[in-house]
């Protein structure tokens, strides 16, 4: 059976939510990451049967040494590969630094971390630009 959405593509509200987040496996490492992150301002943790969802307003930092300590390991144990192994999906812009992974809701905020200068046209109001193209 095939179903069709009741609205045309693009007919929904396309404004930025100002949110970013990840979905973790609901296992021992995912539980520890969630426990650390739920103490951070602006982070909401939702436990589901097979996954843990972390959503944040504007930005979310995963400090590797903080996560290493929470896992009972030495500093330097936890890194980007450990996070990506536990993570199944993400939304927002992800930037890996040597000591942390940062999730950004807005690409403009991530651009300064990766040394990318966005032209003014990219930072324009995207929904307004889409509407004028129609």
C-alpha cells in the first residue's frame, strides 16, 4: 500500500528551529553520554526503548575528557570515533575538534570554527529566498 502526504513538498514551516541533536544507541556508553549531557544547560534527553535522543538549543558540546572520566577511563580515551560509534543520527552542523565535538543549530556558527567565511547571500533568510523562487 502506498500513501501520499497530505501537503506538497515545502509547504511546511521551513524556518530554523534553533535546535541541534543526536540519537545514541541505548547501551552502556549511550547511557553514560546521556547522563553527562543532561546536566548541561539547554540539553534535553529523551529515553526511548532502543535509543536515546539528545536535543539542544543552539549548541551542544561533547567534551571528550569529561566523557572519558564518566566512563571510568583515563583522559584521552574518549574521542570522535567513540562518539560516532555510539551515535546513529544527528541534525545540525557537527564540528570535530581535538578535545570535543560541537553540534550547532546554525551553520553560520559552525563556519567560524572551521575557518569558512560564508558569503552574505548564504546567510540570507532561506525561507524567504525559497518563496521568491516560486
